[in-house]
C-alpha cells in the first residue's frame, strides 16, 4: 500500500458501488424472471446446451476516447463474453456486436472492425453480423457491446461447484483487462495524463498500458473438460470475490501470479488499499478452475502458463490471498 498522504481512493468513491450494482442486477433478474446463471444462460436444445453471454467494455472506452485509439477495445468486448462462456464449460462459436455512436466516424468504425476481427480469431468464433445505431440524443461518444453464443454437449458443461479438497489452477491475466477502469482512471489521472510515459516501462504510455486487451482463455477449455473440472471462474468485476461463484467455500490462495506493474501504479497513484485492489481487479490472475488434485496437476503439466495457486477448503465463504480475507 502507498505511504502517500493523499485521499484514499475506493471504487465506490470513484463512482462504482459493487454492492449496489449487484443489488440492482438481482432486482432486474427477479422482476424479469430471467434465468440467473453465474456467467452464461443455458438453453436446452436436445443433446446440447446453447449458451449466451452478453457484455460490453465499460469505461475502458473513455481511455480509448481520450487518446483516440479504438484499436483494441473490441478485442476486449469479445474477450469478456467469450471468457464467460468458457467459465461455464461452453465453447464459444459466434459473436454479434452492437455499436452505438453519437456521430458516425469512418476511421473509428474501421479500427473497431479490425479489433473485432482480431478478437474473433483469438476466440475462435465467427462474426455473424451486428448493428450500428446513431443516437446523438442518447450516446456521448460511443458504446460497444456484444453477445456471444456457444454450444456444448450436456455432459461437457462444468458442474459449477467446487469441492473441498480441490486444487485451484490459475492462469495469468494480460493486465488490467476490462474491469475496474473507473477506479484506475481516477487514480492515474490525479497526477498524470494518459499520454505520459508509463513509469515502469517508459517506452509505453499510460494509455497503452491501460488499453492492453483482455486475454481470451479459449486454450484452457479443452484440458479442463478432459480432466473433469468441477467449476471455473473468470476473474472480472468484483476481483477475487469472483471465486465464490464456484460455491460457498474457503478459497485459500497460496501462490497467485504476480500482479503486473499497472496494478502497483494504480494502487500508488490512487492511494488504494490492498483489500480494495483485490476486490476490484484481477491482480495478475485472470482465470481459475477447481479440480481434483491429480487432475489439476495434469492440467498444469499440459499447459504453458498454468499453475496450482491454492486449494478449496470447508469453512465460511471467503477468499484468503496475500494476508487478506475477502468475503
């Protein structure tokens, strides 16, 4: 934690109250009668499930707007959707985008289209169309969202609940991904411009570091299916508390991946405490899965960059990591 005497920044103070957001989401689901899935909705179509996930890029778009660089944000849009399907045990197969703009701009649209193509290649999905809406009375700048569809045999979908004694396998993130940017933006712009050099790597700007696209975890699906993963989690909004989506257990994290320098920079510049950082960001680990110990060791042996980062235990629902207890 920073020794800076400046005002300590939190996600809520920056403008996003996670508890309020979750309460509003539950109210929407209850009123609409929607199926409440942890990451994707599943539709029974006979021998398979059709899975659907929808998401956007969030306030990462404001960083792109500030430096007029939209070349990576549509990769994020596909990643946030595809990773939610993968966390369910479903293979993403198709993606449809929705771009809403205040004013149409050919150059921006071209950058976004190129990013969609790149994201689709990384995720292994087909781009099957989309919609562009010009709404100057509603939109300031632009917003991009999308929906990803996937298919899975019924016996391939992860059961969705970890078991006490399971090992937790983790895969590193590519950086800040597409969550917590409201807090990150508020922190780094206290004393810096987005175009300033990023102190840990001055050959890059702060904006370039923040705009590093979200990793797409398509490569982890096959080994997790093959070795009977019990549950998986995409570490997104809510940070490490996402692990409790795998069931009401104690998740003891003993060997997480090292956070990339962007996280230390955000923490220092915003005077953000460590608990808030871990409740908001992935902090270096972007995807996790719970498996029996022997299966976990095999998955790690067959993966380039996975490792066992902890274990699942009986006990009150919480995540213990780096001396913190998150519940």
